[in-house]
C-alpha cells in the first residue's frame, strides 16, 4: 500500500477541522478562511483540494454519520 500524499493528508486534516467547527459552532461559523488558517494553508490551496465548500461540508458530515453508525451498531 502506498503512503498517503501531502494532498491526502491535507484533505483529511481540513475535513477534520471542518467537522470540529461544525460540531462546536455550527454551519454558520464554517468559513473557508477559518479552515485554511487552522490547517496552515491558503484559501486557494483549500479550493485546490476541495471543489467547493459544499464538498468539504459533505465530507465533514460523513464523519458524523460514520460516528453515528458506529454508535448504533
């Protein structure tokens, strides 16, 4: 199996940061600049690894759904 690339790691990191923002502050507080700052990258880089903010939100919500599924089984 190959090692995760920088891009893979950054996608996972930004997804986790977005998930944390969503769970602590809600959707209204989720902004590309906040995620990028927390991930130590630029907003442009964020949009290079995610098509748009909606794709990032969906990925972050998938984490929540995975946690819910684990709790229910």
